[in-house]
C-alpha cells in the first residue's frame, strides 16, 4: 500500500469533507452550531502532522486545542459495505473512509 496515495486520499477527504462519512461524537454534538462549525474548519485546515503524531505519514489522526479542551480527529478505513476494515486503503473503490471528530476524553 502506498502511504503517499493514502495520505492524498485522506487529505482530500478531510479538507473537503466529501468522499466518505463524517461522524461527530456526543461531546462535539453538545457544542453550539457556531463552535461545531469552527471546529470543523480547524479539522479541514489542520496541517501540523509530524513524525510523532503521524508515524505512517497517512494524515489519519490529529489533535486540536479548542475552547480550552483537546479534540481529536481520526480517519478509519472500511470496506465498501462498511462491514470490515478495508484491505487496501489506497484503493478508493474498495474503501469507505470515516472521519470521526471527538473530544480527547471520548477516545
């Protein structure tokens, strides 16, 4: 599997929020609509990937400080039927991406 291809697909999904499913946890849903919108924008524009937080260079996880709390986003890879993990996350046709945005305490 190509980490560069996975990274490109993840970046495209995260920055546009299209090409997969976006899920928010109850902690994020409890925020006001304005704060949810601002948090989504921070996820879209996140670019602080480092060797420490992105060791596989897939851009599939990030940590954001917002409103005095820590939020995470995580991209998971499922098969086309959303039953199992994807056998090849670099293949868009065989993979459904799910981006989950959560409070760190909900991880």
